[in-house]
C-alpha cells in the first residue's frame, strides 16, 4: 500500500453514508452518546489533588467532606463581654479574650470578661453581651467586689446569645458539597475553612489535534488552490476553554499511513481530526479507524452543518513490556481513548466540536451531569432542514436570540460574532419559539446586533 493509497473502507460505512445520508444518528442521541462515552472513560481516571490556589474553575471529583467541626469550638459572634450566670457581673481584672489565643480560664458565675469577635469563649460562659448593649460602672464599696468594675446589660440577656456553638455549620464528616461542583472562590473559602490544603479534581483530559489536508497554509494569503488553515488556530484555545490540556496541534497531509501512525501513536485521551470523515478519495479517517480496530460510537449525525462527524473508541494496544510478559498480571486496564472526527469546513467543525467533543469532555471531567442548555425565544423566523437539526449562530439581545446571517458550513463570520448556537429543530422555528442555545465557553458579547445583520440565508 502506498502512502497516497486510501486504506480499505469498512463495509457499510462510507458507501452507505453516501447513498443513504439520513441513517445517521439523531443530534440529541449523538450528544447523549458522547456524554456516555466520557462518563465511561472517567471511571478509570483517578482524581488528583491540586492546591487550593490552582483549583479555581475545576470541578470536585469527590464530595467535599468537612475535616473538622465548623466552628471548631464555641466562639463569640460579637465584640463584647463573655458573661457567666445572671448579671450584673464583676469585670475580670485580667485582659480580654482575643481571637487566635487559647484560654484555659473558666468563667465563674457573676463574672464578665472582655471578648473579641471570633475568640473562643471561656468554659462556663452562658452568653455574650454586645459592647453597645452594656455599660460599666466603677467598683462598688462592698468588699466582695472591691476594685472591680461592674457590668450592666442594657437589654435582656438570653442564654446562648451571640455565641456560635461548635458544629453550628457542620460536623466532621458532613458532606458540604457534592462531586461535580464547580470550584468557585466561595468554594475555595469553604474548603479552606473546613481544613483542606488541596482539592480532589479530575485530571485534565489530554487532547491532540490533527489538522488534515495538503491544501492548508499556515501563513500568508491563499493562492494556487491553497487555503489558510482556520481550524488549527481556533481549536486549541477552544478546547482549553473547555478544560482540556492540549498536547499539540499537528498538521497531517493526505496520507493514510501518516494519519494511522499519528492516531495510534498519540498519548492523548482524545484525538480530534479535522476533515477526512466523508467518502472522498483522500478521506482516510474511516479506513484508519477500521485498521486500528476502533469501535464507531457515532458515525454521522443528523445535523447541519457538520453531518459527517464521528465518534470512535480506540482500542488500547499493550505496551512492548506487557506483550513480553510470560504470565498474566493484574495490572490496571489501559485508559479508554476516543477520537472525534470533525468535518473540514470551519463552521461544520464547530458543530462537531459542540455536538461530540464538548459533551464528552464535560462528562470526562465532571462527576455530575452537565446542566441542560438554556431555552431562549428566537426573535426571527429561522428556516430549517426538512429532517435534520440545524445549529445557527445567534446573539442574545433583550432576552431573545437573534440569528446571524453568515452561517454556511465554510463560514466563520457568524460564529465569530455570536455568543451561542441555537438548536433549530427539523422544519425550522417561528418568531418567539423557544430554542435551546448552546453557550460558547467565553464571556458573551454586549451591545447591538453585529453589523452583518440578522438575516438568515
């Protein structure tokens, strides 16, 4: 087999797709299959501990359990006086009880001692009297209280007032947050208070991007049948925004053996290819997957643009050391690897990214199901495909989704101005109809509808 000769096509794949394009998977089912694939692969990936300062934006791989009672001891909720028994109280001569300082002294009935917010209340304390709700007077003449000022409460004192009892917020071992919770600044604060120095998060999925095609330029203007590679610069940052660790973006020519070597030799958890998923003379992806013994989980999706996309589970090959072993071992099975084949047209590739790669990565990194996309009423009528889902770039203005004009498979002008992709059902959508909108992994734009207009073509 020469390098330019296509690998054999698995029976019933490319030829069948060319003649019967609508035997592909429905769009919602394709996304569900990608999410299942990610969840299955996650089962073999042990969480890793990362310092609190590096965990922001990741998700908890395990429930966050309290490592201590909160608060860990009875503390004062206010600046004031720790008192014991009924008043008035003789003011203890020694200094105040301050936060962060241990005090072994016990409160005696009829006594009061200065206390700061957050300080551990002395044993025997029955209440804290706020400074603004009290007054002191000079020591009385009687011998029992000679030389000690007297504290009077200006309001009724209720036992336990302004004391935060130990374990008020949680007890050791309580579940504070479930697995799958996104680590926000507030989560970091709670984890620190509960005794954590690091948090368990899923390892970032490793992704390698293979940009296919002899016709692609990396610099300069298009010329002589050559075009600029738009996907190479776009996919890496997009995948990083989805939480992936992008190992490399490699460019592969239209050579089957080169692609086979790149796919089977990749160390990534997910390999993304661009182009080569249809049935053309240099579309090698299906043949490479067949030769590699891969299992096709999704082979074409009823969506426009991007219907030739695919998802495959790659067969893990044993290492040379494992092959040379004479006796079986109980080694852990190799991690599951996947390949997402994106179409070569830019907007079609974005469609494949959001249909297959995004739900797979979300399930691979999160222990909880991803939330359903928001539903937004569409401002204008949106023509649809007779029997396929359409993904249409939109901007959200005034609580409505405005469809953008440049939405052809090879166009990026629409998605570059968009803040989401509306999921248009077969047959289209009427004005005011609510549609799912797939968010893009960066802040939404603000302002007027882009100058390209809101006309659907």
